[in-house]
């Protein structure tokens, strides 16, 4: 069994991007500029956005954090989005989700210029992904294909089962694994909460991607001997032995599943660290060759 080290791969990609930025600087070319919009004071969102902005600074990107109050109206947030669309200094930006309940997140996502949508959530970019055209690939699925490629994991002709069909993970993951490219060329089964006999489906997987958000849901008897298992889940579960009072669990019961696998991602340290590498790659793409 090989443990997939997402932290190491992410650091390697960040280092390559840092070198590319240094080259651009030396040649007097444009330096990518990422903006992040944070609405309200949600603790987890603050952590995610803070870490994205700090990483941008470390690798030499320009970055701007726009903090807006929880009470901002939808119209005011839309005005901010339009102003970012029109700002020639900004190459790409993200609006951190979730947004407060009084704001329609879909409306905001759809207002982001597809050329600056480095999260890859705009329907125009999802459409391009479905058609196999170059586009911004959503960070988590993009991170997973980069991990598969880094480890040279064979995908052609394999049966890939994805558990979960969300717009940010399961659905784009299925599109990527079935496209005519590497990693890809899999026969893909997408499963969800209405799938009967889920274990029968997962047991047929050469590559199993668990993205359902149920801690340790995938047990050893649901996995084929020799499978590649990618665990996307991140759930905080109460844990009195931890100073924080919780521990992070994936969707896979790691200890019992790992011995059956050819490759497996740990949680934490697997898929999670790749998200930032994907976002940086998308921002570089948004900046173009200028
Ligand atoms: P969602 O809640 O949006 O989607 C979950 C999906 O899993 C749904 O399609 C749902 O089915 C399906 N599902 C739920 N329960 C079951 C079940 N018992 N059997 C089969 N399918 C089920 O979650 P996300 O896709 O946003 O995230 C999934 C997990 O990945 C979460 O733990 C999240 O925290 C984590 N995550 C991790 C990231 C990372 O960087 N590592 C990034 C993004 C997410 P249905 O559609 O029928 O409701």
C-alpha cells in the first residue's frame, strides 16, 4: 500500500509556481493577482481565506483580501463582484462560501466573470469542463487529478466509482475521470444518497473517490482488493483527547481500508492540501502569458 502524500505534492507544485513567478518578475512580465472576498466572520472561512492569501504572498503572487460585513446586502455584494470583474489589476478572485442566508450564493457565483472565476463554479466553466475544453477546474477535483498524475496511477479503462454528486466535488470529478485524457478514460459510476446497494457499486471500483461527508462511512468490505482510494471527506468529530475538542475524520475508515489498497489518501494530509495548489494554478492560468 502506498500512502499518497498530498502535502508533499502540494508543496512541490507551490515551489514550481514560485519559480515561475520569479521568472515572470525577472522578465518584467505580469504577476498574477488573486482577490478573495470574505463576508462575515465565520471561523472556518476566515482560516481558509487567510491561508489562501498567505500562500499567495509566499509564492510571490499579489493578493487582496476584501472583508465585508455579515449584514451586507445582496445588491452591495453584487456591486463588489461587478467592480472586481472590471478591475484590470485582478486576474482572478473567489467569493468564499458559505454566504449569509439572506444572500443567494448562486446569483453571486453566476455574476463572477467566467474569465476570473478561478474556483471554476460558473456555469460557463462547468460547461467547458463537460465539453472537455480548457477551463478552470474546481480546486478539489483538480487536486485529485494532479495527485493521480503525480503518482503515475493508471486510469485508462479502469472503473471509477465516485460517492457523492455535489457541484463542487462529485459531479466535476465524474466529468474529469471520464474525459478522453490522462488522468481519465475511466468508466465512471456516480453514486449518491438514493443509490441502492452502494457497497455493491463501491466493491466494483478500481478507483474509489469518497466525497459524501459521512465520517468513516466506507468500510473494508466496501472496497476491492488493490483499489486506489481517494478520501475527500473532512468532518469534525468531537474528541475529548484533543486540545481543540475535535478531530478531523475522512469518509473512509482508514485503518481497516488501507491494508486492502494499492494507494490511499490520508485525512488530513491527502486531498485537502492540494486545494491551494489548484487555486494557484488556476490563478496563473487566469493571468495568462502576458
Ligand atoms: P455535499 O453535502 O454537497 O454532497 C454530499 C454528496 O454525498 C451528495 O451528493 C449526497 O447525495 C451524497 N451522500 C450523502 N450521504 C450519502 C450516503 N449515505 N450514501 C451515498 N451518498 C451519500 O458535500 P461536498 O461534496 O461539498 O463535500 C463532501 C465531503 O468532502 C465533505 O466532508 C466536505 O467537507 C469534504 N470536502 C473536502 C474538501 C477538501 O479540500 N478535501 C473540499 C470540499 C469538500 P445526495 O445528492 O443524494 O444528497
